[in-house]
C-alpha cells in the first residue's frame, strides 16, 4: 500500500490551511495513533513555514512550492521542493541551542522538526532546487 499525493502552492503562509487540508488525504484510513498524526501535521506545516520564511524569503510570492506526501505501511514521507539558496541543515541543527535552552525564535522550528522526525534532510535536486525531506514512522 503506497498512497502518493502532490500539491503546488505559491510562497505564502496564507496557504497553510490549504496545505493541511490537502495533507488530510494521506490519513485515510486514519493512523490509529492520533499523536503520530499530529506530529506528521506539525512536521508538514513547520517545513512549509520554513520554506516560505527562510528559503523563499527574497523570492516573489508567485514562486511555487511543490509538496509531495507518500504513505506506506510503516511511515509517511514528506517532500517540500524549494528554489531557495543552499542551506546546511545538519550544521544549522548543531548550532541551534538545545531545545530546552532555546528562547530565540530562529531555528526553533527546525529543532522541533528534528526532535519528532525520524529522518530530516535538505538536499539539492537534479533540477537546481532543494528538497526538504521528512520521514515519520508510525
């Protein structure tokens, strides 16, 4: 059982509700653990917000963000494609203070994501974009 869905939206935080609504399709049949589903929604929306606010911050609002979600028997994978500049996610996560000690807004979303995702990467793609990859087992 693999279920794959796609969405393309503009670089606008006002699209967050549409992104979450689109993602609901992947939760059929519903994941039995409501906490895991909430974590998947959190990962998706934090990832989307990071692309809008950081990767695409200097790009026009019409710049598309492409999202893909895949559900298998064991996990959900989320891919968020961006056109922003290079970014070293692993290094940034090392720089961000421990979650408990972090009063700053910057980097908090990434830290939250790294705490709940089973895998989190930000890698260049063959078509000169970047892919924020998130995986969560259930």
